[in-house]
């Protein structure tokens, strides 16, 4: 199959190679540890995987930093850098919403991305994946020594012409593979990364833990795992599925971590994938009539972290990303109690809809208090007005007004329009008149009020 190879730049300047193949709506495959955009299509190990993913979709995939066609001299090989690379590819490809597929250790990256960008991911598919890396599974002393031996073997034998060292990995990944498949996988390992980089990547995989992020997933999720997987234990696949709300779990009868085209487990995987994505052969999906936008009255809340750029620079990427994750978790965990719905994230904030303005105001007060434990402050802008809802997006003058209002809010302040203030008369919520402002792109002058008290 023909493909286009392109390059984009990650947040830290590393060049990431990505490829586009097939036709149809987009489907993104998170990068596997062992990949090479050009060699994969010639490989009896991966070719059938790629054909399946591209048969009804435009497949977008990329080589992990330090491997394949991406930059081999990347200094940062951390988990957060892997997530950043996926974000860079999605942005470079101009994707709005798409199914996200990941296998093995790429599953942790996909889970993190889906938790942080639920507005982007329509479906999440995880094969042979896990939530916690090897070192987070309560290993015995003997198993810890085994981990050290594994890393040492990679450093010594990964790049050698003699494949003897790499056979340990190929047999574990594909115990029922043919000699041709084993040889191809061994050669792919040699081509994909230098020994020291391969060992660093493996060590980072062993340290990952996305259990908290998995519990934040809100998109439809399919988890598939081979019962006798010799690389990622079956119980780890079950654990991952149990952590993701409403995930569908499918057990595959196989020993292979990398599924072989000739085995029944592959046929089952292919069928489940097509069913999950609605692309089963012979079942033409009915054409969707253009959805007429729904117009209704709603309360619109924008939140945003005060001084996020300066805070990120002062605290460092790793610390700041941890704070962002905890901030996002706090925002999400309280939303259902106030009958709100997150429409999208805005980098360091959220756009949230509510039916009741009093509920929205009380929710805003609750999260302003909650995030103080993270040593950060947020601000909130609120308006009630008519909006249009189409698919998963909203639009209308009401959205623009709320977005302008938050720009005038101080740290830890909830700033609202007079329209919202009047709508909650009798609720017990108290306001202080702040100012009269012109809002860019909105006719007239607007009186804005600060919430003085909004007890929950």
C-alpha cells in the first residue's frame, strides 16, 4: 500500500516521522517500541496489522522518538515525551476526532492521551496493553534481577549482526511465529534503534503507571488480550479493562503477544475491531443525514489556570504535567454531582455546559477551592444564553460572551454576566458588581459581577 511519510516537530524540538496510508476517516496508531515506517510494510510480522487498520480508514502512524525514521538522538526518552509526540502528530495531521489504536506499551501512551484529550478520541482500542509497567507490579527479588538481566542483554546484543541475543525477545513476542517471521522481527529490532536507546526505552516502559488516568477515560474502549501472552500477563490486560469505565474486554485464545495472521485469535481480533468501529464487510453503514443543529438555552462555563505558562517554566515539565493531570481529575470528578458536561479542554482549562446556572456557579466555587491544594489558582467565566449544539461541538454568541468574560476575571474569581446573575435570583448566591465592559465582537456594554458567596 502506498504511503506518504512526513515529519513534524515535538514540543522539545525532536523531529518525529509519521506516515499516512489508506482512504476514509482517520485512525491513529500510537507508536510501538519496535517500528520502522518503511520496513513495517514489508514485514510478515506487521503487514497484516497495517492492512487491517487502513482498509476502511486513513491510517496515521509514527515512529517513536529514538527509533525508525524519527530522530535517533533525542535526549528525552521519557513517558511524557512519548505522549507529547502523539500530540504533535495529531496536531500536524490536522485531526479533529478519530479512533486511537495502541498495542503493548503504546497502550499507556494512548490511555494518557485519551484521558487528557477526550474531545479528540472517538474510540480507544487496546491490544495486549497494560496500565502498570513491570516495576509497578510488586515483583519478587528474583523478578527484579530478571529485569536487570533483560536490560543488560539489550545493551550488549541488540545491534549485533548475530541475532542470537535478539532471539530471546522474538520468541517471547511471537512464540508460535514461523522462522521467516522471527527473522523479520529480529531484523526490525536491529534497524529500529541503537542498543543503548532500546534499553532506555525498555526501562522507561517498566516504570510507567497510568492506573489513575485509566479511570478518567470517558470514550468507548475495547481491550483485547491473549490468554497466554508471555510478554504482558493476561491479568494485566484484565486489570486495565477493569480500570476504564464501561470498557469492553475480549479474551483471545493465543500465546502470541504479536498476533499472527494465520491463527484464529487474529480472525477474532479482526472481527471485534471491525464490529467496534462499525466497519464489518457487507454491512454498509447508513449515510448520516446532516444533523440539524439543536438550539437551546444553556449555562456556559470557561475555566483556566492562572499564569500557567510561568508556572510550567518555574516548576519544570514533569512536575507541571503531574499538576495538570491532578487538576483535570479534580475538575472531572465533581462534574456529575452538578449535572455538567465537559465539551472540550482548552489546554489548561475547560469549556463546560450546565442546564442550571446556580449549579454551574456552585460547581465553579467548588473547583476553585479544590485546586488550591495543588498550589495553583483558577478563574472562571460564566454566562447563560442560547447556543447551537451539532455533533460534539457547540457554537453561538453565548459561547463567545463566556469566553470574553473569563478574560476579565481575577485569580480565584468567578465572573458572571448580568444575565446569569438575574437568572439565579432566590438561590442564595451573592454577587458584587465589578465593572461595565465592552466584550470584543459582542454588541453593547456588559455589566459583570463577581460571585461573593456560592455555598454548595
